[in-house]
């Protein structure tokens, strides 16, 4: 049987591996972000950060030892400004609003001294009856168990430790307007916390100038609740009084040169309770 040229060509073609069709590359190159888009994204991030820092959190530094050992001089805090803020219907479903409670630590503007921020623990809410006997706090007839309290001095001051049984006087460091107002809130030997007000005290009871010395904390003065410590640096207690430009520059330089060896690293990101 003769093999034609056509048959040979067919056989050769059959013996060859079939050629697989190449898949068309449908992946398109992603367009690069333009400078305008980049700066637009950056501006959005900065605006969001500014909004959070302005309306939701705020940074504070602890200047005195009135809250030791819960908070130390040189602790730098982020304060939650939202939790105790007035409720808004459009944000209520997503924000953790709640009322101030006994035991909360709060940052607030000191009554009668605009611009001066303090931090204390809420001991009494509206309607509570408060008195101290030999340094122990009684609320609504019950002695409080306060494991966070320290007595760093150990001396005895009648007005401070037996409040309000001992009459107030400016000689004891009591503010003049509180000397006049305190008797109006005493019932049967106890201070009764009025509406929209709170009774606050420092955890370091022997050195804390608190509601015993200047009165109640108005609700509208409350800024927020400390959430956590973002940085803690060994700082002298009297440093906050150094307001001169030269002193500030010196303190800043000290912080830069001793950042690593005087930072309290164990307190970084510690939750405040």
C-alpha cells in the first residue's frame, strides 16, 4: 500500500503533542494613586484623628500625688471624654454612654478655678450620705472597704479625718466659700450629696485636697474617665509649679536625655481602675 505525502503529514501531526491554547491574561494593571488622591486620603486620616483627640479622648498628665498609688506623678493618661458626655440620639447606639458610678475615677475642672484640672475618685453620688470617722469613710451608714487607699503621712488631723463632725475653717485649708456652704448640706452629722453633684476624694487620703476642702464636683465640670496610661515618667511633684520658659525648656531637655532610664515602662498601657 502506497503512502502518500498527505498521509505522512497527517501521521506526523497526530504524533505531535497538541498545542494548549494560551489563556488570555485578564488581569489589568492597577492604576497608580495620584498625588491629589494621596493627599486627600492623608487629610481624611488627619481630620479623623483630630476629631478623636478633640471630642473623644484627651491627654492629661498627673501633677500631684493625691491619687497615689493608683496614679503617680508623671503618669500621662488618655481620658475618655465620651462615656460621661450628654447622650445624643444619633450616636447612642455606637457609643458606651453611662452615668457616673461610685468608685469611678474622673478628670474634672476644679469648682471655682477655671482651667485647673483635677482627678479624683467618686465616693458619693446624688443622695448619698457621707461622713468620715478616724479616717474611715462611711456611706449611707456602711463603712467602705477601700483597698486602693493609702495613708502616706500617718498623722491625725481632726477636720480631715472626722468630716464633717469637726466644723470647717480656713485655718484647716478649707476654701472660704465651702466654709459657708458646707453646713447647708449636713443632715444628722453627714453630708448629703445634692442633685447633679458628686463627692470626690483622692486615694492618698492624707495629702488629698478634695471635696472635704472645696466642695462637690458639679456634673457639668466632669471631663471624662481616665482609660489607660500611655507613658509614665519619673517626675518631681513640685514640677507642675515651674511655669517659667527657662524651667520648661530645662524639663523638656531632661525628659529627652532621660527618656529611656526614667520612663516607668511597667506602667505603659496600664488600664486605670
